[in-house]
C-alpha cells in the first residue's frame, strides 16, 4: 500500500506518519530526513541544500524526484511505503504517479492532516526549543506556512479528483489523532 501524508508544518505529520508506517510494517520515506542527511555531508551540494532548508524554501522538484525515484527502486519498498513530506508540489505529485506506474503501482491513500494556524505556530515554536531545528525560527515558520499554502495545498484538489483523499482532524492528543488515521485504512489493516 502506497500512502501519502500531506499537512502543514507543525501538524504532527512526522510523528503520526512514523507510527503508521510501523503499524503497517512499511518503510517511512521522509524527503526532509533525506535532505537533512544530504546537508550533513560536507559537500557543495549539501551546503546548497542546507541554505534552502534554513530559509524554509523548497528544494527543486527535479532533485527531490530523483531522490525518491532512486529510493523507490529498493526492494524494501515493494510491499508499499509511506511518504512523509513528499510530494509537496503538483510537479512532484505527477512525478510520483509516473514513478509508481513504472512499478505497476499507484498512490492508494492520501491522508491530509489539518490544524488551525495558531496551533501550528505554537507547536513549531515548541519544537524549535526542543530540537534546535534551524528551520523553526519565527521568520522561517511564516515562510514555510506560506510555501505550504501556495505550493502544497493545490495537491488536495489533485488527490480529491483522484478519489484517494481522506482528511483527518490533526487537533487533539497524539493517540486520538492516530485513531482517526487508522479509521481511514481499509478494514483489514486497521488493527494488527
Ligand atoms: P520536513 O522535514 O518534511 O518538514 O522538510 C524540511 C525541509 O526540507 C522543507 O522545509 C524543505 O525545505 C525541504 N523539503 C522536504 N521535502 C521536500 C520536498 N518534497 N520538496 C522540496 N523540498 C522539500
């Protein structure tokens, strides 16, 4: 089963998607994690990616698409996987459809997590203190929310038309939210 997680920064996508991947026993693919790993390597390329991340800007589509394409051809992704933070643009969404089609697969389920903006900013500021993430400064937070509204939100209509979208309320306790998420799964995958 191939699942896409969509949601604004701070909505709890990372936590919930990791838990769901464990529940379904499929790989959790976070393009954010992959890009942070690229930054850690001491190369010019890493420095360019780090600069974009620290400003809350998106990394170019082609680069992200290539990273995902390569990762998806690994054997552990055969039974399916969960995408956290990818696709983030329509170009990426179309590319994902093409990559999966080459493997005879498709996106089966898209989970959109929603929360109000005040709550998102509050969560990100908390995380900035806890994790010292360079992209959680107030300025970058505003930028990342703006990028989400303009670049990523159009994906909601795209997946709605494809008939794969399920919207989940991302407000409340993590366990409550996870329960809502599992209710979106096909019956046989709700409890393991
Ligand atoms: P995340 O951990 O998903 O919040 O991603 C952190 C940062 O990595 C984002 O703010 C972007 O700068 C970059 N990034 C992650 N995924 C993508 C993507 N699919 N397309 C472009 N940039 C991305």
